[in-house]
């Protein structure tokens, strides 16, 4: 994992009663201390539990449109009609 794949916790985070997400220690839903300041956790785990927002997926490069064929142009042998 690279340095981007880890985050350092800067405040106390607690699990909710059902242990499905983390909230700040001052939140009324906080039940169990999970992380304290200085703890290093994987970004994936922090995103899964809601401590950090998910990084947006990289946008693919837009495809360049091919120029439309000129429908007004006629082959030389049809110009007299």
C-alpha cells in the first residue's frame, strides 16, 4: 500500500451500537471507543466505517468525436443532377 492508502486518526472515534460505522466520541450514538488520535488505519477501513469520504473514481478521458461526414458533398459524377 502506498502512503495514500493509510490515514492517521486525529480525534477519538467510536463505534455505534451495531458496530456498522464510527462516529465522533461526542455523538449520542457513540458506544465503543474504536480509534484514538495517532492511530494509523487503512483508508479502505476508514471509508467503510464512514470516518473519511470516499475518493472519487478517476474520470475516464472523454472520447474525441469524429467529425461528421459532409452530407452536402456529392461525388463529381452526380453534380449535374
